[in-house]
C-alpha cells in the first residue's frame, strides 16, 4: 500500500523509516514544493557522501491545534530536522525548547534542529530574502529605502532583516491598521536610529522616498481576483519591486511593475535560499553549494504544476 501524500499525524504515530528523516509541516501543505527541492539536493549530496544516502524529506499536513503533539512525536521518532510553514512559524516559537539568537527578534521560526533536549529553532527567511534580492535584482538592503507591504509573519521577518542589514529607511503599509501598529511597536527597539514609519496603503504619503525597494509580504496576489496591495503609480519612482509570492509566478503587482518598466522578481528564489540555509543547519553543507540544485528542482516542480515543460 502506498503512503498518502501529504502524510498526517496518523502516519507519524506509526513511523518506521530507519534513515535520517526531515519534514515540513503546514496547513495546508499540499502546495509545498520543499520536498522536491530538498530531496533533489539530498540525492546529489549522497552521490558524493554516503552519509546522506538515507536522508529523506517528507511533508505532513498538521492542523495548528496538533502542532505541539506533532513536534513531540517527530522528536520521539528521531527526526533530524523540521521546516515550518503557514500557520506554524509563530506558534512553534512558544513551544520549542530553544530559540537561536537570530530568530528571537523575528518572533517566528521556520527551521528546527533536533537536540537531546528538544527542538532548537532558527529563522532562515531573512537570509532567503536578502539572497534572492541580490540574485534576482542585484540589490542589497543596506542603505536602501524600503517600502514594505504587509504586517504578518513574513513582513515581520523581512522588516527585522531590513533593519539588521542597515536599510536607509523603512516605510510599512498594511490593510488593517491595528496589525500595522503592533508590528511598528515590535520593531521600535530594533530601529537603532533608522526611520521606521507606517502608512495607509490606500493613501501613500507624498514624502515617501524615491528609488525605494518595494517588497510585497502580503498574501494579496495569491488569487487573480485579489486587490493590489498598493498602487505603484502613487509611489515615487521605485528602484524595483519584489513579491514574496511565487505561485502564481506573476502577480497583479508584478504586472503593474512591468507596465511601469520597473525591475521585478517573484518569491521563488527566496523560497530556494531559505531552504538551502535550512539544509545547511541540518547537514553542515554550505547553502551556496546546494542552492543551484534546489533552484533547478523548484523550477521543475513549478513547471510540472502549471503544465509547462
Ligand atoms: P500572514 O497571514 O501572517 O499575513 C498576511 C498579510 O497579508 C497581512 O499583512 C494581511 O493584512 C495581508 N493581506 C492578506 N490579504 C490581503 C488583501 N486581500 N489585501 C491586502 N492585504 C492582505 O501571512 P505570511 O506573512 O506568513 O505570508 C504572506 C505572504 O508571503 C504569503 O503570500 C506567503 O506565501 C508569502 N511568503 C513567501 C515566502 C517565500 O519564501 N517566498 C516565505 C514566507 C511567506 P491584514 O493585517 O490586514 O490581515
């Protein structure tokens, strides 16, 4: 009998895989291309080093109410590492044994490493974002004015990365003002003199800086019918637009950027680089070694999904 995909808590309870297992947990998880990326990289590593021959990466559908039980079971069943995606990144922060110093200001973890005591949590999303911006747009966050759209988990990770990399200024817009205010409050101790402000995306103030990098960290654009997270024509000429969404590959925001002849990129490279950094945490193999393979696997997985060759 073939195992269901995605796997569930039921399969985890009866887990018997004897090799080194890794897993991604999410709700929903069916859309995740992380197994394709990680298993391609692991297969390649195994060709050079037999220690990776039995490493496999699995995906599990886990309801948020079941997350503590799932993490406990994964530890008992000797899983070596775990990735967390929506909606688990912030929930896990409060239930794991240890938080890496880099993940503490973000308040969310996307990568867990097994220790004898439990799970140690890391956040590789900021690394993924910075690497993708460099690779796709040739841009660094350092000394760059940033216009960030969104105030959820991904926006928070991006904002912390922007501040830690020394962006010139950070202007954040969000649909729900209360969520924007709580993000601004959380960021205040990390600003260290950098100008951080909030604004209403439906009424951008006229004094926003030109040549900014616009980063979409909202989920507006996942569906074709979603509204634009901001009207780019109402911003002073940006330097480039980055959308964290990668499926669909082209969002209405990216189409608007193309219409204005602005450089733009979607979130696929961010997904790849956060994944390569997670694999580095688990295996000790530097992320730049596995990222090209993971990129090829991610593109192949996306193409097979959309029916293109
Ligand atoms: P959250 O649910 O934590 O936050 C969602 C954000 O989107 C909130 O700011 C919310 O605003 C806003 N939003 C939702 N719907 C709309 C809408 N119709 N119009 C305007 N704003 C809207 O999600 P995450 O922060 O975890 O993820 C955000 C996006 O980033 C997702 O699309 C996710 O796929 C992507 N992502 C990509 C990654 C990558 O590696 N490429 C990594 C992480 C995330 P409000 O406060 O008003 O509800």
